[in-house]
């Protein structure tokens, strides 16, 4: 080209004049074209929707607007105004030539990155980058998954220390807290293990705690608490410690009645299975090591502490041949070694006497006999003593009294009567049983129930048969012979006299 200096301004003027009517040529500059990507860094949580704002001015060169993720090599077209794009991406204002805001649904961890809104200009060899936004950094956060908890593979007995593990995953960023609580009280644990250490991927974490189980932990709860920046409230998972606990039963066998039993009586052997958890046991009875049919198994009952117990009973007839038989209660709990307890049947040796009477009855009879004998002996002794005392008393009452029991005595009118010159003899009677009955004494006197003992003057020699006919004997216990002359029947005496007078008439 041959430059002609005067031609340049003319060309410029021509171009300026022509530009409104020839846009294809005037598209070279578009200095007033503006593209705005206003957002700074954006944080979005997985499964949520990300919005990326981009607006342009109306006028611009021919060419599409695109959203690119990343810059330089390895950039990725997320949205293309003229091309295809993933189904998760959509325009907010469809068909707009100024608002190129897009939305990305169901955000994933791998959506994290820097997004650029780019305006391309149609070139001879494809689209040429014309203008782009400053880029929006997108941080994808991920919520941790619901924590999972695992206990020991086998149940542990009280006192054992067992591990519990809590794990969660899929969270971003890396920072996370896993806390342990037993019945609401924090439990110390090692810091959680977090991985993997690869960029732009979510993390997982796990924490293990050792818990020493106790018998009263049956209703305890172990809680794992997960705290993360994406969570408004911590995630928790609870483990019932009863699931990890096994309380073995105590087993004891008792016989009822206890001790040796008589032949052919029945004996109940009761097996008490106590304080076990969980509440499933298998009870078998063995007689001298051989399994016996004990009928249906009773159901365990739950105690207030959450442990279980049951009783199983077998009834045995105490045949003589079963003396010394061993009855074993064998309890199987949770696939452990069986726990056993044994009772022995004792048959009492056969007695010689009637077995229905029993030895106890005989000894009772013996006791009764002995008591009877002792009582009789005592009674006899008392009588003898009383008798002795009486005889002594009667002797002590001296001369006037005489015994008229025996006919010989009275017939002989006794020595006292012999010596008695008056021959008038009174016999005083002692009514031991009727101390207070004065009237009776009067009656006695009125009815003249005097014992009349006739004695003549000659009777002193005591040999007349006639006199013996007239003689009346009084069968009296104690008789006082009075020397006083004949008197009227004695009046009741002032001090409740207990004497009856026997008048012996003289002929
Ligand atoms: C992004 O675009 C949407 C839709 O046009 C709009 O509602 C929102 O306010 C914009 N946000 C910003 C930060 O410009
Ligand atoms: C995007 O990548 C392509 C090749 O894959 C490259 O030609 C282009 O220049 C890149 N664009 C930007 C804006 O880096
Ligand atoms: C016990 O019972 C058996 C048969 O039932 C009988 O033969 C035996 O005499 C009984 N023994 C006694 C002491 O009752
Ligand atoms: C049962 O055995 C005990 C001792 O083992 C013995 O004293 C008892 O006499 C026995 N009873 C019978 C009925 O044989």
C-alpha cells in the first residue's frame, strides 16, 4: 500500500460516518461494553443451589457469553450461551441478553473453584475472548453425615472396658469436633482421626472411646456428638449400653422341704436364676448327670434394676432307690459356659415303727408319760406331807382330843376316856371344807347329828356286849373329848367355829 498522508483523516471520517450503517465493520472497538461479575467468594453447602451473578451491557460484539470454571489450562465450560451445558446448570433469566446469572443445582464438593463470566467475540477462526469478569471463588462446604456408632462385637461383663467408635463423613471443611457423653456427662476421648488428605474432597472422621461397663449401666446411654461449621445444631447418635452388657446369672438350687425326707414323700428342687441380662436363659435339669424332662421353661421376669430372674422347679418322689441322687440345674446364658448348681436328695432311713406315726410322735408320747409320772409323784408327796402335818397337829392338840376311828378304840373308850372321870365326851369335828358355813353347823346341831358314843361307867373296862350295842361310833376325823358336863348343842361360835361337837351320853 502506498501511503497517502492526506487520505488518513478522510478514511477515518468515512469510517466514523459509516459506522452506524455498517455495524460489522464498527464492531472493532465497543469500548463502552461492560461485563459485571459482582460476587466475591461464595460459600455454598452441598446439595444446595449456587447462584453466580453476571450482567453485561446491551451493546457488544457478536459472540456468546460463557461461564468458565478455572482459568488457563484445564478450564471447564460450565455454561455456554450458544452451546450445550450440564443439566444441573440453568439461567436465572432465560433468554436475557444482559443478565447471564446462572444457577447450579445440587452442588457437589467438586463444584468448588473460581468461576468466570466471559464474553466472546466472533472471530475468523472461532470465538475470541473479548471481556471477562473478575471471577467468583466458590467454596463448597459439606455437612457431615449422620454419625454412626459401633460397640463391642461381643457383650462384655461388668468391669470390662470396651471400645465404642463414632464416625461421620462427607464433611468440608476439615475442622470437626466429636464429643462423647455418658448419660449427659462428657467422657474423655482421644482426638478424632480425620482423612483423607486430598484437596477438594470431603473428609471423614472417627473417634474411639473406652468405656468401663458397670452393672448399673443397663439403662445408661453413650452419646456421640458431632459439631461442624455447616451444622446449626450438633448431630448426635446414642448407644444404649445395655446392648453391650452381659450380666451373668447367679444359680442356686434349694430343696423343699430341706433335709432328709421320708420315703415316698415328694421333694421340690427349685433353681433360682437371678440377676442376669439379657433376659434369655436356657434352664436344663439333670438327674445324676442325665438330662430330665422338667416341663415347660418359666419366663424370666424383669426386676426394677433391669436385670432378669426366674425360678424353675422339679418335683421328685423320694423313692428309696433315689437316696443321694443329685439334681443339677444347668443355666445357659448368651452362649457362655453353663452355670450349674446341684441339690442332693436325702431319703431318711426307714423307721421300725409305723411310718405314719413318725418318730416325733413317739417321743412326744414319752414326754407325756414322763410328765404324768412326775406329776403323780409330786401329788403323792404333797398328800403325804399334808398328812404328816395333820397328824402332827392333831397330836399337838393334846389330851382332850381322841381318835374315834376305830371301833376298838371307841369300844375301849380309849385310854383318855378311861382316865376321864366325867365320862362325858365331846368330839369336835373339823370341817375343813366348810369354813364359813355357820348355818350348817347350826343345822348340824339342830338335827342332832352328834355322834353319840355311849359309854357306861362299866364301859371303861370295855367288855360288855350290851354296851357295845348301845354304842354309837362316830367316824370322825378328829374328835375332842370334853370333860365338861352335858351341854346344849353348841351354838355357832363367834369366830366361825369350825367345830362340831360330839356328845357322848352317859347311861
Ligand atoms: C444475582 O442475580 C439475582 C438474579 O438476577 C439477583 O436476584 C441477585 O440479587 C443478584 N445478586 C447479586 C449479589 O448481585
Ligand atoms: C480454556 O482452555 C482452552 C483449551 O482447553 C484454551 O484454548 C483456552 O485458551 C482456555 N481459555 C482460557 C480463558 O483460559
Ligand atoms: C413307696 O411306694 C412304693 C410304690 O409306690 C411301695 O411299693 C412302697 O411300699 C412304698 N414305701 C413306703 C415306705 O411307703
Ligand atoms: C440315705 O443315705 C444316707 C447316707 O447317705 C443314710 O444315712 C440314709 O440311711 C439313707 N436312707 C435310706 C432310706 O437308705
